[in-house]
């Protein structure tokens, strides 16, 4: 008489987090590349949000991902968090908050540049270029970051970044009000600072009152906040000053990409960051031509963020092979989970 024997196989589960400066997103995935749940919280970058607030955001996003999947926190086999920079207090804070949630799995950190690359491709060799608030390029070899170019911050680098562009927009407006070349950027920027778009000519110490008010308002901002003015340059293609700023930004990104390609000329090329995604890649093709020429025969792969890449890196850290099929499954299931999570948030807000 034959007796049936059933063996229950437990699928390992992992948490992957993309901790950005604006928002933090987390997903719960299994080792096949299927996403079971997703959560979103405020900015989780320790540099921009501070270690404690950033750790709170990571924990909040993870809690939502676990809750949306009705998952047991104790079954999570590993956690990977992708973010820029590092901070001991932040890492200790994340560990403490995960323990409170019942997630005792080890935590691995990955850089946002590598996560962005892995969001776009399953390849282990290639290059990535990010231009958002800052700008950075990276050469990837063997699934690891071999070389980083720029990303040195607003004071020393980040050429072609949102800050870099926004700073030039602000200077162009100041120059206009100070008797320099006229630009449509002036009427666009002043209302953003609650200043009169039709500046009066009343003088204070020999200069228009609105110019003095603008200078004070700009100096009251943190330097990186100038990046909020970057979209203005792309919004005025017929303005000579704005067009010149955009042209210089594209040139700066070409120089950055050239330095990356000198290290790693092979493999896919992944683009990310708000300046590239919402600005440069929407320019007429002739204006993008220098950047496309620098890419050579590689068609850039645009990606919105590093969330899928964080999931890829979480699986690889656990010894799971991520090929093209797994990458495609992961990308599709993460997108679907994010849509479900957004629907839940919208329903809850009503």
C-alpha cells in the first residue's frame, strides 16, 4: 500500500527599499521575482532628511509593504536598502525600527547608482548616468560599481544637474534685473518666490527694489533648493538665455558620460533622474544629439527610479540568479504592486 508524502516548500521572501530624498518605496518579493506587496513613505535619504526621520520613513514603507501582503515579518530572509551616502546613526536606527516590526533579517546596503542600473537591465556589465538634484555616472562591471564619476555635490561638481541648471537660471534672472540680457526666465521665476513678476523701478541703494528682494530670497534658500528652478530652463525653449543654459547642461552631461565610457565602453547604458527623464530626454532629437552621440551604439534605457534594481540586488545578495526573464517578471509585478498600493492610498484618503 502506497502512502502519499507531501513536502511543503517555503518560498523565501525579501524586502527591497529605494530610499530617495523625496520618497521611500519598499517592496516584498519572493525568490521567483514576484512582488507580493508595496509601501511608500516620505524621504528616506539620511543626508537630506536626517538619520532619524529617514529611518522612520524606511520603517514606515516596509510596514506598509508587509501589511499589503498580509506577510509574516519573521519570515523575511533579507533586507536590501538602496540610498545615496552612508551614516552610522541611520543604519543603527533602521536596525532598531526593523526589530520593532519583527523583521530580524540581516540588512544590506547598496548605492543608488547601482540600483538604478539594475532597474534597467539584468546585465552585469554596463554604465549608468543620473541627473536629478545632483549628477553622477558609474561604470558597472561584474554586477558591482567599478568607478564613480562626479556626484561631488553642489559646491564642487554635479555638472549638468538640477542644482547646476537651477543655479544658472537664478543667476540669469538676477543678471536681467541688474541690466543684463533680458530673459523670459525672470517672469517665470519671480512668482515662485512670491515676488512681483512686473518689477517696479523704485530703487534701493541704486538698484531696483525687486532685485534686492530677489537676492535676499535666494540667499535664504539652501543651495540645493535652487534645483527647483531647473524646469524653467526647459519650459522656455524659445528664450535665448534659457536655451543656452540647456545647451550647456547637455554638454556637461556629455562630458560626464564620456568619462564613464572611457572606463566601461561595453554593455547597456541606463539613464535616470528628473533632469534626464523630464528634461533632456524630452528635448527635440537634434538638441539631444550630442548626448546620443556620446552613448555610441547603445540606446539609453530610461528608468524612473531604483526600486526594481533594489529588488534585483536583494535577490542577488541571497544567491538568486536574476536573468532577463526574472528581471521582466520583477519589473511587471513591482509596477502592478505600486498601482495597487496607490489605489489603496487613494481610497483611504477619500
